[in-house]
C-alpha cells in the first residue's frame, strides 16, 4: 500500500505546510489541501508547487477555496457556502499522498463538525506536527489524546523547529508516541532546502523503526 497520510498540527502556525512539502518531496507523493482559507493568491498548494522539485508530484485542487483568512466555518459563512464532511472524497490516485489540514484538530468546519471529523471521514493515518513554545506540551498531549479517543491511527509525531529535550522527553514519556523525526529551523525556504530536509526524513518511512 502506498504511503498516504493526513498532516495536522497542535495549532495554527506550527509549520504544517513546510512539513507537508518535505514529506511530499521525501515520498514523491501527491498533495492535497482540502480547504484553503484565505491567501488565495499564495495558497499552500502554490507553495508546495514551488518548493517540491521531484517530477512525480501532482497537486490536487482544493475542495473549498475561501476568501477570508479565518476558521473555515467563519470564512465559509462570509462566502455564503456551507462546508460538510460528506462533501470531501480523497483524490483519485493510488500514489503516495499527503493531505494537509487547516489549523488544529478542533477547528470548526460548521457548527456540528470539526477538522477531526474530516480526518475520521477520510480515514488516513495522521502525522501530527509539534513545535516547542510555552504550552506546547499541553497542546501536543491533548492532540494525541483526542486522536486516540476517536480511534484514529497515528503514524507518528514530527517535531518542527529547534530541539527542546525536556519537553520532548515529557511528551514521549507521557504519550508513548512514535517520533518520526525533526525538521530543523529553516532560513530561506527553497526547493533546495526542502530537498535536503526530505533526505533526512525519508529514512523514517523507507526504514521505519
């Protein structure tokens, strides 16, 4: 079976798109962002297109392209559309696939459904992206707990940014989570920098521990 994963984060501005680009390059995967909320002239799909250099990746079109950079439910309301989990189906591909969520797990899609419901609907294993800041241990453990409470398969945790040994030891001891690796701090983001990080991350999937 091909590698197909849903990439989510412990919150917003965690680096999901950079991590998704690295995973897409590492696996030479297709990429899909189901919901783009705002930044339509520089969307995450456009960034992936710039940052990924292998010749095999296909960028699948978003299901919803919303104009305002807000939570999907609020942005959809401004645009006069309604998002429902049943509106989403995985792209028609048998290739490796990286699906990138919007925000964290409990971001609302409407007044009944969240990003977590979409993950459950698409039925892909999750790669959770964590980044260290004051409060990130709590946010990481809560995210892991809610994924497990729904019976969602967790492929593993991937740290983005500088190392924090004390935080990582606490997260790993309290959760027992599998750690896939770390994406280092990146200066200028380029296809070359993404490709270098992809070489490091690739081993977690080619030779899983």
